[in-house]
C-alpha cells in the first residue's frame, strides 16, 4: 500500500456524493445560523472542502478497499471526515476564513458532517447497485 492509494473507480463512484454531503453540511449550518450569503457560504465551505480534498485520499476515503463493502466505504469516509474536519477547523482559526476552531463546533461538524457522508455513501451504493 502506498501513502496515497486512491482507486480511480472509487473516486468516480464516491467523490460526487461526498462533495454534495460537504456542501449540504455547510449549507445547513449557514442557514441555521441565519448567515447565508454567497460570500459567507463560500468562506465557511472552503476550509472543509480543502480538508476533504487533502485528507480523504490519504485516509483511505478512495482506497480500493472502499469498493469491497458497504462497511469499508462508510468506515473510510468517516475516518476521512475526522481528518477533514480537523483540517477545516485549523483553517477556520486563521484570519483567511470566517469562524474559529471551537471544540464544540468540531464535534458538531464531526457528527452532522459524518451523518451526511454516511447517507451519501449509502445512496451512492444503492444507485450504483441498481444501475449495475
């Protein structure tokens, strides 16, 4: 196994739904805080998007093992989200992005972002299995 071991089939299969989950997580949070503007949404989204794109391939989110079972697909997505959330929080602590690295928000993001990723992975598995 290489440090970066993404399987192109897993990227094609899961990346669109994973990104949709991250976009939806930030949208729901921004709406719930009553701060939905295009600039605010982009500013909150970008740290988590960067976190996902940087961490997921290295944490196994698109490893060939994600293609073997639902458990693997979901487990690696959750492991990837843990790292992506951490990176996103660190970026939010900088002056470049709105917000901060509040430990409570880290946990809220971990739970709700994780739930959305699990839903996205299950939906992707069902749609792909139905089409096969």
